[in-house]
C-alpha cells in the first residue's frame, strides 16, 4: 500500500468525489483523501500533479472514490469549471513543454534498477514516461509501488534536493556484504560517478567549479577506470542507455565510460587513460552555459549556432580551473571537429585534431544516437555502427576501427 501519512481527525467533514473528475497532467489545487471505513488518509498533496502515474497507481489500488475536505469545495468547483479547458491544454504541446521543462529543472533521473537492492529507500520518486510526464508525490514505502513503476516502464527520478540521500543509499549498496549481484554494484558505482558529474555541472552553471568537487570527480573516474580494466567483460554494464530523454550528466557519464573502454583496448597507460576519462566527462561542460532549447538539429539556424558555441564556452569555463588537465580543455573545444574538416568550430582536419577528441567524437556520436530524446525512439547498436561506417570519412580510420570492434563486442 502506498501512503504518505495518516489523518486521524475524523471530525472534519469530507466530500466524496469520483476519480474520473481529475484530469491527468494537471495540478490539483486541493488535498485528496481516501477513506478505509475508519480513517481518512491523505493521498495527494495540495498543489501536486495528478500525473499519469498517480492515476495508474490509484487504479492499481482499485480506488474509484475519494474525498476532499469540505473547506476545499470552492477550489474544487473552480477546478471542475476549468477541467475541460485543462483537458485541451495538456494536449497542447506548448503546455506539455512548459511542464516538462519544470520537471527537468527539479528532477534527477536515476538508474531505476539500482533501487532493486533490498536496502530501504525512502526518498520520493518521480516518474517520467512519454508522451506524458508527471511526478508521483508518494513515498515509495513498499516493493509493490516500485514494481508498478517498473511495470509502467517509466524512467524514475528523484528530486535534485534529495541527491545527497541518494548518494548515501548508493554507498550503502556498495558497502552491503549480502549483495551478490555484481551488476548492482556496477550500477551504484556508475551512479556515484554521475552524481559527481552533476555536481561539477551545477557548479559550472554557477560560473565556477571548485577544486574539491573536481578532485572528487577525478577520483571516481579513476575508480571506475580501474574496475573496467580489471574485468572488461562487465564493461558494457556500466553504460546507461535506457532513458527516454537526453540528460547532460547521463550523456557525459556514458561518453566518459565509453572513452575509458576505448583507451583501455588501445592499451593506453594509466595516466593518459585518466586524462582521457576526465576530458570525456567534461567534454560538454559548455552546454550548461547555453539555452537548453538550442540543439544541434534545431530548425532555427540561430539556435544551431548557439548550440555550437558550447565548445568555446566549455573551453573558457575549464580555462578558469587550474586543476583541469590541458587535454580536457582541448577536447572541450575540439570534440565536434571531424577528420575531413566537416566539423566545427574551426574545420580542423586529421593531425590538427587532438587524439582524445577523436575518441570522444565517436563515443559522443554513438551515445547521442542511442539516447535520442523523447520524440524519437533509440537506434539499435548495429544501426549506429552502420551509420558510423557510412560516415567513416568523418573519423580517424584507426580510431574508428578500434571503436567498432570493441563496441560490437560489448555485453550491454
Ligand atoms: Fe558537444
Ligand atoms: Fe556530447
């Protein structure tokens, strides 16, 4: 059973309403209760979103009737008055985009399978599943609620303000001696790395990355680098592609991990490998400084140009941090350059492009096609590799050959 807290004040008067009066995707301006015959329990907080997930969870509990406080009658009437308009609005893409943007601003998408450890996790979870979005204002206090989210095949997110609690949970998973599943520990390691990437990006967004946060990020890159080198058969399991939209720290972590694998199969020495990992992790840091609407494939030329500027902005951001390796600054600036001169910002060719940028370019292209965003479905690995071969003139032939070979063999 799902529950937030219990209301034991029966003296208050409640009005019954039916479930289908609520419009999924809308904010509910009153608190909603269930009644089990003796007590009223709070089900949805005032102001929370009656999301697609909330609807499914309530349906799952076979509740068709619930209650509002009599004092909420006015806001309920007003809500009903607007209900039809609201139904029309949530089908309006602009309304959807605005709501979704808010979701992106507040929530942090996690690897849902990392919660499958048996260790208590009492942080509120949000669900994200296209084309509808929403949050679940419930504390997941039982296995079945979490299972239901998995059944819905939704992405699962936590509020950004709960990231520290999530991090503590990840530590508990790594410390647990009774967890035999090596994949769970791999997931927890990757998630910790992702959290450090997120923290660095947050600080970069505020204009300055602290030396302390950077060093923590480097430390976690180094740990994962050693794990990949020690047992390459599990390497593919570090990657996280099963998300329905593009999130910068998931993207950067995947690109970092793939670049580490690439460096490893090239027999790179440890110092170079760590520098490559750092460079790959920070390659898109400039994206924190540009408008989120600006994308590489935007139909608006101005937006495409704004997107391209992330390479210059990233280099400038990293130039202001003394602990960042030189190669990382170079990669931030040149990871969109292509072998035949067809890339940006400078149209560099061949040897003029830093060798790390050539590696990151491939991981970056692969990752971007694998996780394409909510309006497209992801491409299969073989299709992406085919695409890379067809566009072979854009990549260094030796680097491409190594990439194709190890990616084709990864157990994802
Ligand atoms: Fe980029
Ligand atoms: Fe990228």
